[in-house]
């Protein structure tokens, strides 16, 4: 009996001691930036038609930050892409883990959701790629295997960031940004809910959901130094303001460019998109045009001004305490009959034409995307990065409705919780159960069955509580 009691007690002492040693160790961070711009002429992502690249407005980048404290490590990578395919993120995380020793489960790779990057995966890309091979014997718009290129570049970014790690002082805070983001789903006079019903539409009654005005900021500077090295900004706002056929990072490009005016040309701005599956920049109360680089510059500049104004009020992490928790839940995937699948396969030839309604094009593409997934269900991976006892970062896959992100923040045991979507996988939209009942574009373009988003929230809160309680 005595020995049975003493063994767990000794184990507990070891765990507590290890936690104390980790807290006492220097909190380190390293940042690296690599170019991930696709070749000229590559297909571009974001819309339901074949759109070929014609040039580069600004290069697409992957920006990595590695955190280290004692023997604990974690890495986050922020990419100017519409999202990450699960294959690319898995391979990149495994490759980086082998090279620098960071567990793959402790690596998060995020796509900012730029609609002016390459189309490199999914049913739409496969359809256009197969057509090109059928007609020409090869695909002239895929001169390289971009997926393979991307895997190596993402791993390189983590390796470089790991090598650059140094003791840092980290400060954090949450600012508020109003006037840039708007819920894009509206209750209409005919009783329906519609997404993007048009500016000054007289049939609009009210928005169907909230926004999240929080701007989460984590600032890094050399320990004991004054120079700002990098900052992570998390804000929930869809990246679809530029359009066109040139590669571009959208408003995060202008966010960094504006911040560098006062913080120096070497300053690195890391941008993480918050949960904005039902949030965009369109203010329906006026008729002003809102598209193109001028609009992206307005948003990025305004957001940068908010970040700069908040810098003096940021608080040092009282006691950095790095830990990472991750888990997965399998949610039910939507099911279709053989007849529906056959119809969708035929309808793919009408995508991008006027021969099929927009929502039917969305549905056909979605059904074919479902066929590329396991019929057993969709694995949803959630990650929690604890930087201090009062600060955590949560990573979620997919385009997540803002209400789900807000639910995670409300239930989190951390005083400050930053929630980032489109991490490690892009299973399209993750609506609320309420959103599924209301319908419209986002639900048509979702792979999951109702309730899957709520299961994801439950897992996130479980991991947050575990992270909070662990040494």
C-alpha cells in the first residue's frame, strides 16, 4: 500500500518540478519568412471558374514563428494562401518535425484565405487539371508540382525560424476594431437568410449574426531590448477584397507595409485570420464600391493604425509558460446518393458558365469535394498554444462561423484567447446548427453535417482547460 501511494506522489513531484523548470527557462522565439509565390500562369483560387494568373502584385509568403522554453517547442506558420490542404500540412509538419525536433502535433500551419493565390488542391483544381490533360496531354498551367514545392518551403520556414530563436520579451493585448467587418448573412423580408444580398437592398431586415471586433496582438522583441522584431495580429475578416488575376496577399500586405513605416523595414507582421466564415468587409448601408487594392489598402492601413495605437498598452506576459495541446474529433460528413454524385460530376462541366445557377455550381463542387474525403467522417484537429497562464492561441480548421469562435472565447479559462481558423486543413465552411437551419451559400458549401461545429467547440474548450491546468 505504501509503495502504491509513493509512486504516483513521486511522479507528481517530477511533473511539478519539470513544469517549474520550464517556467524558469528563457522564453525564446524565432521568426522567418520564405517566398511561396506560385509560377506565372498557375490557376488561381477563390471563385468558381478557371482563373489564370497574369502576374504578381506582391509576393506570397509563409511567415513562421517558433516558440521555445526549456524542452518545450511549438511553431506557427502563416501563409498567403486560401487555405492548407490536409496532405500538404501533414507532410510539411512531419518534415519539419524530423529536421528540428518539434512534434508535428505542435506545429500549426494557417492559410490567411487570400483569394489571389494558387488553386493547388480540391475538386475544382482536379476538374480543370484533368480537362487539360485530356485535351492537351499535359497541364500547361501546372509546370511544377506546387504541393511538393509548398511542403518543402513550409518546412524550410520552420527550420529557419528555429535557427533564429533567441530569448525574447513578449507582450500581448486585445484592441477593438469597428467599421471594417460586417456579418454578411441577413434576414430578408421574404423570411429567408441570404449571404451578400447587395448594397442598399431594401429587402434587408437585419444581420443574421454578430461580428467579433477583437484585434489580438502578440508583440515580440529581443529580451531586454527595445526594437520590435515581429507581431502576430489576429482579426476575423474575410480576405476577398482584391480580386483580379495577379498574385497578392490582400490586406495583410498593407497591414505590414504600414506597420513598417514606424517599426522598421525588418519588422515582420504575422497575420492570423479569426473565425470569419460569415464575416466580410462589405457595408450594405452605402453604395460605395469596395473592391481592389485601394480597398485592401484601406483595410490594412486602418488595422495597422489600430495595432500601433494599442502597442503602448500591451502588457508583458507575466510568466511565460509554453505548452501545446492538440486533439481531434471526427464529425459526420454529408452523404449523397449515387444519382446525386453522378449529377454533380456532370454539373462540374458547367461550373464557371451561365448554364448552371451559382448555388448549383457550389453544390456540385462541394459534392465532388466530399468524394475526396473519407465517408467515415471528417477529422477535425484542434490545437491550443499556451504562451502564458493568461494567454492562449487556438487553431481550428475550415472557415468557421464567428459565433463558434466567440463561444470558445467565452468558455476559455484564459483571460486572453486568440482563435485562428483555416489551420492545417480546409474543409470549407463550418457553420453553426442555427446557420444550417437558415441555409444559404455557406451551408451549401459545407462538407460537415449540422452539429459538427459545436463538437469542435467542445473539443477546443476541453483542450483549453487541460492547457490551463497543466504545469
